[in-house]
């Protein structure tokens, strides 16, 4: 790997290459932002209703935090984690998921002394060196909810209800896939049974699964290759290996789900890909969609393997209990449960379902100017309008009125205000109604009440209306 100095040296004297987006990364352009704003608002509203407080943990953490929580024999740690040595020689990693950091923060900030469960949510970027394909990036975003410090099964059910409601209220048809993977001891028994089952069927497995067989046989169950899926269907099921306590807990979770009429599918092959889970696990699957509506691959991405099939869209999100994680990271024994949803995948679904996500607010007024004195006064007036709660826009660097009118048209404002030399001399302002094209000169001192009156016709009431007074501004 080249150091920045070596990169600079190699680039010196060469024709300049336009820097390019890294593979698996994505720019979110202004026209996309309304989806992100929409999701963020929905997540925050839901968090408030269910009393989850926001937490933000760093993007960079000790590599060992992730290895110890996610497990060293998982795809995330073996293949996907971005870890490197920092300048102090420490091994650090870009966070591939959110639970580990939140648990670290819970322990480090002594949150055990707060009323339990501590309910936290987060929203932000995560990083996995994954193979890019539709809905899969190397930098992606999740929102996650974690309830730490309570083992009651009602918590599991309520969190699943929350996830289900969140999607239902967005008009997104999803199914909740539910399973229990019990304690590590139960899983050990199950692991042995799986090894026995696959021993004689090894040759039918894909190459990856043959490796998984040695390292993490539970992962064989969610391989997407058709042959492996066939074998998985006949494989022993974890539910038959559960200890009594896990069994009882799971039955209670399902009873709560039934009583709240949350639809779910029992999925005995659902094992999740992170080692910290114990007991209840679940995933949110989108309803199948036709092939032509599967998003095209990111530019420059190689063909997806296995190919993206209709309906083969992966989970929107998932989660489960991680009752042993706090303790295994050095905290007190503390049960916990959580989930995370991938925002890129959620937005794909919103687009596919044509969900109305609202427009970014558009300006109502364009402030146009002519000449130096006009520009100065317009700059000031713009500021007054903005502080008065009007939605305004401008193009102060433009000289010609034609260019400014074109912009005003393009931004679809309702009125354009023009301050030119004549208006400066008369202390007036020209108001142009963009729909009718009618222009009217009004006294500058009366401009604000005039605008309020006219905007009212369009149903616009400025947010912090100041009673039509010019606001005090420092003099120019
Ligand atoms: P996860 O299943 O690894 O769980 O990720 C949750 C969701 O993040 C996935 O279902 C997917 O929507 C999204 N996601 C994952 N990788 C990518 C990617 N490369 N590109 C786009 N989206 C992606 C967790 O991360 C757990 N921390 C969830 C959890 C919270 N469990 C308990 N608390």
C-alpha cells in the first residue's frame, strides 16, 4: 500500500486523472435527499413514540471490539471488515455494524446504573468490504434500535411489532421471519447434528459452504445457492435442540406476537450472520418483486454472483437477542435485544412502491437585482425575508435580469421581487406575479405586508411572521 507521499510522487508529472468514486460507494445527490430526510424523520418519530434516545458512536473503533462481538469466523470479520493500523500502531476498524459500539458505550458510560432497559437508537454509515450489487454497498447506512438491560420476552415482541409497524405505516409489505437459536450450549449440540448431516452430503455443497462446514456450519443454512438450499431444507432444525429456558422464552414471544396480531413466519433456517445472538432472532423480508424492477447494479460493478433474481432481494434488516454480549465485553451480565434496518434497501423499496415521501420545500420568492446599489439592497432584503420566515432564493452573482428571471422560473417561485436603479431612487420594489406575469411597484416600506397578503392567496403563511415589520438589521 502506498503512503500519501508515494501516491503524490507517482502522480507527479502524469496527466491529471479525474478522481473516481470507489467501488461499492455511492453519492447521494440533492434529488435523492428527500428520501433520506423522510426516512430520518420517520425513524426519529418512531423512536420518540417508543422512548428510544439517540446515541452516536464513532465510525472508527478498536478492531478487537468487532472481532470479540461479531465473532472471528464470520463473513463480516473474515472478509468484509475494513481494518488497518493507525499511525500509533493500533489496529482499528471502520464499524461494520452498530451493536458492538453501542454495547461498548453502555459499559464505558456505566449505563447499568440508569433505569433498565436502556433504550437507544442510532442512524448512520457502516462499512463492509462486500461484493457490490443491487442494494449492497461498501459504505451503507442503517438505523438501529437496541434495548439493553431486560430479558422479558415482551420486549422481543414489542421490538418486532415496532419494526413491523414501521414498514406497514410506510405501505411496505414485509414478512417477519422469526426463529430462536437458543444458548451457545444448545447451538453446540445442533452444530454436531449439522456436521453429521452434511458429512455424507459434502459433495453437493458449493465451495463456500464446504469451508463453512469446517468453520461455522450454521451458516450453511442461509446459503443462497439452489443446491445448498435444497439440502438445508432437509437438515436438522435448531428448534429441536433448544434448552428449556430458551424454548419457554420463545413460546412467550410468539404468544405476545399472536395477541398483538403481528403476522410472522416461523423460519427454522434463520440463524443470522453474527455470533453474538442468543435466543430470539428475526429478519424483515420485503415482498417479492418482479425482475424488471430490481435496481441495476452500481456502475462498474461486476455481474452479481449469484445473479440478482426476481424476489432474491436480501433482507431489509434483522436483529435478535444478544444476552451474553455485554458480559463477554467485560460488563455485568446484561440481557439485550435489538435490530437494524438497511436504509439503502429501504429506499429501494420506497421507490418501488412509489411511496410519497414529500418534496423538499421549494422557495416562494426570488429576489432579483440590477446594478451595484440594487444588489446591496437586495442582499439586505433577502436576509430580512429569510429571518421573517419567508422561503426565498436568489442569484446575487448574476448581473442580467434575463438570467435571473430564467432561474426564478426554473425554481417555480410564486413571486419575483426586483430591485433596480429606479426602485433604489424611489425606495420601491417591483413585485412580479410569476403566474399572471403582472408586475406592480410597491413602496419598499410596505413590501413585507404586501407579500404576506399575496402569498396568503396561495395558502402560504410564513412560519415566524413578524407582523409585516422590517426586521432590524445592522446597517450596511
Ligand atoms: P445485519 O443483518 O448484518 O445486522 O445488517 C442489517 C441490515 O443492514 C441488513 O439487513 C441490510 O439491510 C443492511 N446491510 C448490511 N450490509 C449491507 C451492505 N453491504 N449494503 C447495504 N446494506 C447492508 C446487523 O448489522 C446487526 N447489528 C443488527 C442488530 C442490531 N442486531 C441486534 N441489534
